[in-house]
C-alpha cells in the first residue's frame, strides 16, 4: 500500500529571490559552523590528542579529518547551489538527490547524531566547570543536566535569542584564543614529534573528528537562511578554512609548552598555558553552550523534515508540525531534549564522541556520493553555480568509508546494517514522492552502457527467453502472464502488449491505459513492461509490434500468445505465426482447457506436479527449446516438487531398448532432472497415445511443425488443436529457425 505524505511547505519567495527576514552568510552559516568547529573537543580533548599522537601524528589527524570535511563541504556547496535547500539540511539534500529511502536511511541516524551532540557539548561544559572549581565538590552529571535543561528551554522559547547570543560567544572564543597564543609554557619540555605506547592512532582520530563536523550546523539551518544558494558555499568553506588553520597552529604551541603526560592528564591544560586563564573558561563555556544550542536547533528541524516527508511512522506525523510565523519545530525540540537528557546520563565524552564520528561519517559519505553521482551523470537538471569535479566528491566518499573501517570495522558494519535496515524499512512502505531523484539517471546511464556493450549476435551462453506477451487485456488472459513470469524467474524481460482498434484511443488516453495496466501488474507482483499500439487489424498490429519494438539489440526473442478459438480467423492467425517465425522469433502458444476442474497454477504443498515433454524431432529446434522451457518451469520454486517426463513413441518392442538407452544418455548428458519414458505404439495413433499418456499431466509441451507451407501449416495447427482437445494445459512450441538451442543445452 502506498502511503501519502505531507510535502515540504514551499518558501513564500521564489528560489532565486532573497528573504529579507532570513539569516545572512555570517550569522546563519559561518558563525554557527565555526563555533561548532572550535568547540568542546578543542578545549577539552585537543591536548589529549597531542599527548597521545605527538606533533606529527596530530597534524596528520588534523589534515586527514579536515580533508574529508573539505571534500564534503565542496559536495555540499555543489548541491546547495543547484537547488534551494529547505528545512532538514543534509537530509533534504540526500533525499532529493538519491531518493527518499536513502534520505531516510541517513536522516534518522543524522538526527540522533545531532541530538547526541547536545549531550556531548553540555557534558563538556560540566567537565570544564568541575575542573575549574575543584574545591566546590560539584557533580558533573547534575551540572550537565541543568545546562541541558537550560539550553532546551532557550531553544523552545526563543530561537532568535539563541541565534543572536552566538556573536557574544564568538567574541569570547576569539579572546580565549588570543590569550592562549600569547601565553607561556607550564614546564620544561622538548617537542615530541611522535609518541609511542599511547592510544591507537585511529582511536584518537575518532575522538577528534567531531571537532570538524561543524559544517552541519550551517546546513541544518538552511531553511532559515536569507539566500542559501549564496550563503552555504561561502560560509561553509570559510568556516572550514578558519578551523583548519587554527587546528594546525594549536598543536605546535601545545607541544612546545608541555610534555605528553601533562597534556593527557589535564583536560584544561590550555587554561594553565594562557596569558589570562579565565579567558579559556569563558571560551569553553561559550563554545560548548553555542554548540549545544546549534545542535538543539538543528536536530528538531531534521526530525520535522523526516516527519513531513512521511519517513517516520504515521503515528509520529505530529513531529512535522511547526509553530509561529517561522514554522519552528516546538514538538521536535521537546523530543530532542528528551534524547539529549538520556545521553547526558552516560556522562563520558570518550564514549559519545566515537559514536558521533560514525554517524557523521555516514552522512558525509552519502553526501559525497550524492554530489559525485550528480556530477558524473551530468544531467541537464544539475547545474550548480559552484562546480565541483565528480572525482573529488567520490574521493571524499572513499575517504569517509576508509576512515570508518580504520576506526572500527565492527562499528562500521553495524552502522551499515542499521542504515540498510532503515532503507528497506522505508522502501517497503512505498512512499509516494513529488520530486525526482538521481536514481533514474543512474539506471539510464547503466542501461545505455549495457545496450552499447551488447552486440547483435546471438549468445547461446547467456540465452534466456525475453517475452513479448500478446495478452490483450491482462485480466482476460492472465495465465499468459503467469506462464511468462514462471519461465523468466524475474531475470528475463516481460513486455505485456495489446493491439487496440484504430481510433479507439488517442495518444494521451493510450498512455493512461498503459499506466493502469502497469499498476495492475505491480499490484499482482509482476514486474513487466507495457506496450500498447493501435492498428486496423490485430494481426497486422502484432506483426508490426514485433518488427518495431525494442531498443538496439534488446528485443523480445520469444512471442507468447493464446490459442486461436475462432475458425474464421484461423488462416490469418497461422499466417501471423509464420511471419513471426520468419522474423527469427520463437513462438509459444498457450492452449488452456476451460473444462478442467483444477487450476494448474494453484499452489499446493502436497501435490506433485508433472510436466510432459513429447520428444520427436531430436535435439535440434523444437526439442531443445521444449527442454529448456520445461527446465525453467521446473526450476521455479513452485514447481520444484514436480517431475519432467520426457516421452518418446516407438513403433514396436524391438526399438525400446535402444531408444531407452539413447534417451537416458541424453538426460544424463544434458544434466536435466527428467524421467525418460518410452511408449510402444502397438498400432495406436499418436493422438490416442497422447490422450492416454498425458491425461494426468499439469503441463504438456508439444512441438509445432515448421510453417514452410501456409496451407499445410493451418491444417497441421488444427490437427494439434484436435489432439489436445480434452487434455490439460498445453504449450505449443515453435523454435526460431536459425538459433542453435542445442548449444544452450550444452550438447555438442
């Protein structure tokens, strides 16, 4: 069942117009991004990073982490300058590029990453307070809880105040950095370029990486920007560049002023090194509070977008509601507040930070893939004003994936399982969306490559039936479609086709009817193409369809049609079969017996099915094709409990032993699980033998004679109809004249 969703409410202004009430580049993107980058990790864990990795190791960590962030920022800029990025930030970008399923698979973990970030920053604030005032006996947990509650109340009551407060916080951070750079050493030391026997390199990297994930702060507020197409690239890249320079300089000063043991043991070592110690405390408190505010403002907006797009279950749609003229997600803020409170109770930065690293790396990975695929396909609809070569985006994706495995291969696999599980959970709900995504472009590119790589020569190694089913209305001749599906196993192509009377439908109504038939097939679990044409004569229309339908070398090689019951059209019907045969197509005619008391398609656990193949023309032509079709039918899970009976008629007893040996050897050489059965005629006609031997079969395969003579072929076809008049479902098979089905079976 397809579920509707409430689409993203459009902005009142055109995508190319500015919203005077929105945030600008500095206040909406650069400031929140740089405040998140220069945050709790820098003040409370960067000394620990330098102490564990040494100066060279730290610089490697900084360069690697910022390289991944920089490449991701380029991808973000490319996507952001191609379309308006509304509420939801990274989720919005991914869902509109790679589809709602991929967006949901990444958006849900991203939401929790942002919500957990609130706890990361408030715990950092509490840790710094406890370290600054050790004599007061303060509880880190209680302080973190109180600060989280305060941040939540601020975000819930007045987002504007929270945003404006960041300028004062920026001033405090700048003051703290100046105080640090003009500071002094805390002990006699020599610069340790590399430190051994400490924490593993990738474990240290995992703790540091959240420090450079600040680009999400600006992206998450994209719906509140005055001009996101201009603000996101400039503000994001400026923040990444500023943070990179600061993180390159900081370890040099730290390594010059303290040894590794001191750097590891004292989280607030920057305070002892600073010219004015309290400035560091102001910087820590300002950075942690601003980052916490940024996260608690961004996370609810992701949750709001997820709910509005129908990603979340129906009973959670209320999370998409907005309040006030700015559409603020009040309910989502309350939910995020609850998640943050739960995370605060964990109370350990070193536990939370690696978890956030995995979540953010997953988001970065998919953002890079989105931009890389868009750039590689070079669709006319993808026209970013900030152009990035697709190779850089895919390099960023490879870097994210590689770093994830190097940090923790098991955690990466768990994260992949979670993302894939969410993807299929969203996909099975079959959400209807009003926007296109890049997936169709991917399939079109693959299709083009496949068609050009597939030549026009027949390949017996990879042959399988590609059906054109002349079914007319599918509801009236559904067994034709059932047979095609049973023989393809969802690996070959099926095209359900019909010839409409001339003038019965115009082009527009014909397209509507095709769509209805396609929906009907999908509801019944059939994957098939649909093709309708109009013609004054149905037989001429079928021949024209076979002649013109297809793309390059991808054309139906097998025509499946129903038996002709009307004697007035018999001559034209047989002429059509002859023309299809001359067009190098296999022709399969399904003849049903409406008088049977059972349905051959009815599934039964206790019933053993039987498929009779009447062998007469040898391994060439019809004989090989009948065996192939019987094998495909028997390979279907529904028919695996059945048996293939390969039947051969001999005139008398003297020929039985030789015929039995030849048939047994044939079955063994062809590696087909079939029961060989020799029947002695003893003067009986083939029609009598057929009716007596195949009365209890479920399917009967009979070869049709070659239509070399039109009048003779009509009489031969009528003879087949007479022979099978009272028999179960029968399939008449006519193999294409110039294709070597013997090689398909592997018989030389």
